């Protein structure tokens, strides 16, 4: 099942949705969202996908690659 992330911050005491985050290449069991880390200033979020299958390395690799089963990936979202 694909996972979607909602980022909700409390503004004036009321929760308010700030973003709707989704990886562009998730498949069943990629485990998007299995781990997260938020920067101290709250502007950068790292979301892990421990079972993503791309063989890509570095930044902006080939998102369509599925040749390395459960290799894992990290998605970085900024605002
Ligand atoms: Ca994938
Ligand atoms: Ca997978």
C-alpha cells in the first residue's frame, strides 16, 4: 500500500495542513514513510523508503529503475 504524508502544524492552537507529500515512484511495499527526520528549522523533511527498488545512487537518480530489490531510498522535501 502506498503511504501518503500529511504535514500538520499547530497554528494558533489549531492544527492546519501544511503539505501533502507523496513519493513519485512508490510501489507496493516500498515502505515510504518508514522513517522520517525533520530539520531544526522545520523546512526540510527527509522520508525514508526502506524497500524502494531503484539502483540509483546520489541525488536525482533514475526514479524508474526497479533493478535492485529493496535497495532503499531517501526523499528530501523542502518548503
Ligand atoms: Ca519504487
Ligand atoms: Ca519495493
